[in-house]
């Protein structure tokens, strides 16, 4: 099985990259299931029904989030109506939505996607280690393939989670920082790991926002409105190949496509479809 995880989709530039690039990625890598972190998809802060439904129509199978999930108030209602939109598993009991979804991949296999949030330099949440471990036991009878989106700030906490779950899940994929790390690997027990999958959106920015507005906040210490940037859009993510028998990872490959690369790949897909 080939699973694609798209890094934090940021604003309109990120959504456009998913729309244009996802068919090419599916064709090139034989993708069976696509997951995307969408907590910044609506103008860089939150998710709306219209945007979530659009991303699903582009071919995203499961949408994960993090600490910005409630930035658009309509998400409080949308998440209850759309089970493919997750919020962190370890948020306070009683909040809307769920932190796990079992999807059916294109090859017919069930895949459990678990979304959880870290606690270091993050909003107060329950223990992600014990809650993820308990959730794995609940889905193990149904799924051999399990992917964890661990939305966390500290690399140490992400690495600890990777080693904690090594051999128990197919992949532990870090999100939140919007900066793709160079440490993608398959751990000894067979779990694919990366500290941060990166950002699908404008990279001539400060993690997606206009550079000057962000610089002003750091220089002056004063609050200021951050606007989404637009320059140098890139599609970042990872492709994990798993063993259908065990659910463990065989390989992990980083994706970092420029807009030109997305355009060329999409043209190639369109040409193949015309030839057929």
C-alpha cells in the first residue's frame, strides 16, 4: 500500500496545490490513501465546510488538524457532520468530533488514521502517549495499517513518540511547524517516521504568513494581523509504502514539489489520460 500524507495545507495557495498536484502524485506513486493536515486551510487559520468539502472532492481521504482546528467557528458544527475531519484525540473530553477514523484505501484495505497533539509548548491536552496507545488497541482488530499525525512543537516529543510507537503503527508523521525536516526514515521496528512533514503553501513567508508582518511583530513586540503570503508555493508531504501483511513500513520518501514541478506532473497526467 502507498499512503500519501500532505503537509499542513496553508490558505488558497496550499489548496490550489492540492487541487493541481494530487492527481499527479496519485498517478506517479500509485497512491492508495491520501491524508492532509488542513487546520490552516482557511486563509491560514482553521477550516470551513466549503473548504473541507472542496479538499475531499480533490481526492483527500482523511483530514487531520491540530491546535487551530476551532479558529473558524463553523468547524464546531462541520466536524460533527464530517467524520473524515479529525481533531486531536487528546483534547478535553466532550469537545465535538473524533480523533480517529478508519478509511478504506483504494486497494480495499482498512487504514486507521489517528490525530493527536503534543503537550510541550502547546495548549493543555491529555497525555498523547497513553491515549494513542489505548486507541491502537481499539483499532488493531480491524486495521493492520495505522498512521499517526502527531501535531507537536518540540522535536524531542515527536521523536519520543516515534520510538514509543515503533513496531506498533505504520507511520508517525509530525505536523505543526510548517518546516519540512530531513530525518525521514523507517525505524528498526518498521514504523516510518518524520519530525515534520512540512507545509503545502507559500514558502516565501514566515511559516505561511507575510514576512514583513511577522518581522514587525518580532521587532516591535506589538500585536499585528498576520496575512497569508503567496510567493513560492510548494507542495510538501511524504509517501509511505507499507507491507499489506504486517501493516509496517517498507519505505518513506519526502515530497517537495515547486509549482513548476506540480504543473509539469499535472500536464503529464493529462496527456496520459488523453492518450488513453
